[in-house]
């Protein structure tokens, strides 16, 4: 019951104060478009190539949504006829895909953030000992000014997400400038990030019902990485 | 290649150029794959065409190899992908595999290894050995790199003479830090901005 209540509260916030809220469903994307992407991704009969096309489309929608949560500065440019006000990025952007699934969102995000630096993290978690093993970690130098966009298609238990966020905190990142992008989330993962890192924004197209006993998101879309890479 | 080698081009430009070069390499790779004829119908008549004889598996080597995946997927839309990551201790020659996630493999599969730079060939050899353990014949493996050092080419050629290597440039040599000369610097660092 506690879970249901917390999520309801998050959604309520989303409606009233989008800009300051932690959980952002990609509302600026056409509702039907969003529904269409996730229908295809969730459908177990979707082919490998179609699944990848849909991943690119949903990544575009998510990338556009992240732009609403990044501060831009005002500049003046000239059209062929007159000067006009415009905007440009104020702070550098770092994209941080989580290996392996996060790699699938990277090419599309690089189209929107052409100058972004890219870091990579890869970690496996021993579910019995709860010890994390970092098998890969390569971050660009962080000054604390950067927006950091974490790419991880599925936010399930939130275990990996928390470890990555702790690592970023220790590396000098500004926790107010971190955006966590996922395709589908479980309420459990959202709550965990909410509890420990309330300033981190979560952008997603679907908040699902729950985790099953194997920690898979239900209804979810299966294992995102296995479906995208064809390793089922 | 000229643009990629130029140290003054911006990160965005480097990425765009790398993508263009990858497209050329993917098209070249296609020329070396086995095809078979297939019957089909146009709206007007029966005709024959070509299709790939074997299912393709892309094997990008972390980190740089993943930059080539997206372009290759345009050409090989149904390819499965096996991601591998390894470090090689040059002194002990021991490979440490920190990541390995292959789709189902058999001798029917056509493998395309993606790694922008073939320098000493150490990583390439380890990956090839691993594929051999999975029962992949050498003839079914293409190695795609943007730039190669002669040392790496020789190493692969010696141990795996039937593996085809597709590349845009064969450079002069390796320097003492094992960087390709003239080369283009560290591909991963330039592409990802981790210099």
C-alpha cells in the first residue's frame, strides 16, 4: 500500500509542478506516439529489427524531453532579415550509458547533444552478497558544472542506479544536474532513487506495475538488452 | 581518413566523419559475405535476387567498437550482437575478459568484429581465439578496423590466415607506447571526449 501511495503522490506532483518534480513522464511527446512506441517494445512478437527502430524513436522522444530540464542561456542571432532571440546550451553535457543496454540509446542522444562527452559504466551485482563489481568505469573529467544524463532503459530495483549515482556524487558531480533516463520503470526503483537522491530527475515513458520475484519489471518488455542485441 | 587524422577537428565533426567512414566499411564488408540466390515476385513478374547466406553476428569490442554498431545495423538489420570487453596485460600476455555476452553461435554464423584500431593485434587475437572456441571457422570471420598497424595485421595473419581484414588505412608503424603512427590518436578518447 505504501508503494501505491508514494507513486500516486509523485504523479500528482508531476501534474502540478513539472519543472521541480523528480519523476517526469515524457508528456511533451504526443501521447499516441509514446503509446505506440511502448506497445511495440512490449509486444513479445516484435522482430529484432523493428525493436531497434522503436528504440531509436523512443530515444528521440526521451532526448527531446531531457532538453526541457536543462538550463539554456539566451543569445541573440540574426536571421536573414532581422536579429532574434535564441538559446544555446549553458553547461556542458555528459552522456553516461550503463553497459550493456544503455548503449542502445547513445547514438540517438548524440544526435541531440552533438558536443557531449561520453562516460561509460558497467557493473554487475552479486544478488546474494549485494556487493557490486565494477567491471568498467570511464568518466570524462567532471568540474561540477556538467549536466549528466544517465542512460539505462530499465529502472528495476534501482540497485545499479544507486551505485552509479553514489559514484557520481563522489566524483564531484552536481546532484541537481543529473537526469536519469529510462524507457520503463518499476515503482520500487523510483522510490529508491527518490529516497536517497531526491534532486535527481527521472525521465521515462512508462511506470509499470511492479517487480516479479525474479526482479523483472511487470508487465515491462522483457530483458531490454537481450531483445535489442538478440542474445535471448 | 584525412579529417579523422586531423587533430584540429571538433568532437562533433570527428563523430560525423567516423560515421561516414563506418558506412563505407559496412558496404565493403557486404562484398565479402556469402550470398545465395532467392526467388521473389515484383508486382509484374517473377525474378531472382540475392540474400545473405548466413545470419550475421556483429561483435563490437568495448569501448571504441560500439561506435560502429549503429551504422552496421543499417546494413545488417537482423544481425545479432555479441558485446565483448577485454584488457590485455602486455607483460604476462594474459587477457582479462571483463565483459562477454554472445548471442547463440554456431558454424553457420557470419561474424563481423568491429574495432576502429588494430594496433598490436593483442585484443584481436584474444577475440579470435574466443570465437574459435565457440566453433566459428576462420573463413566466417571478418575483422573491420578503420586504421591498422602492420604489426597488428601480421599478428592476425600469422595465427588466423583465413580471417579477412577490412580497413580504410594501413599505417606506417607503432611507436614505443604502441600507438599507431601517424594514426589518429586514441580513437575512443577523441570520440567520447575523455582525453
